[in-house]
């Protein structure tokens, strides 16, 4: 009887530990196929947000023409925002800096938005085009930015990048993929 009790106690203890530890050991990750070779030039992770920036091989933080930026916003209960609200928040900031902004909405859902635009050069911002996706994540919201400083080239690759960005997936993982995958292409959000 005592052995059965100990066995049951151990099983219950393992279950309680597994259930209570589950959120602690989960890692939020974005899975996205890149077009070409890219490498990470910036990574910031703190209690409010996480930002990672990639540029094409052969360029650096000062010379890039194309960049991809992932930015997670870790909301608190006091400041929750859905993907639509985040899109409007980010676009308001761009409009404040550059009034030439004209947005084309490709997907317009409260929990997943996709848009593109180009802006003219002004004193606050260089000429560039951008694809922006905002979506819900496990800790708040996520923005994915594809930036291109060459509007003509942007028009040639726009639909390919729209497809890649729209297929990017946010998922919660209990297995650290960055231990086995290329560390330059993985990051913890």
C-alpha cells in the first residue's frame, strides 16, 4: 500500500511540476523563410520588448539597402493592443515624421494586418519602401518590417516579400531550437 502511495505521489508531483513550469520554459519564436542570405546586426531583449534586425550578406548596419526587423511588444494588462491598434500606432509615428506616406492595406483584420508603402526623402527620413505586418503574439503583439531603400527594386520584389511575411508564424516552443539551428537566424522573443 505504501509503495502504491509513493508511486502515486511521485506521479502527481511530476505532473504538478510540469504544469506549473510549462510557461517558464516556453520560448516565443518566429518562423519565416528569408529570400537570400541574411545575418543579424542588432538584438535587444528586455522586459518591455524585443527587437532583432537582419540585413543581407555583404552589407552592414551603415550600408544596408534591405533590412528585416522583428519587434515584439510585451503588453501588460494596463496596455493591451491588438494587431490593428499596433499598425495604427506605428503608422501614426511614420506620418508624424513623413507626410508623403500613402498606405496600401493588403490584409486588414484586428488580429493580423499587412500593409505596404513608400515615402519620399525628407529631413527626418530617407526615401524607402516598407512592408509591415502586425499580428498577435503570446506575450502581446509583433511587428515584422521589410525595409528597402530602393523603390524601383522594392516594386520588383514586393509580392515575393508580401508572401514570405504573410506566411511567417509566431509560435510558442518548449524546445530551444537555437541550440541546433543557425544562431544568426534564430532569436528568442
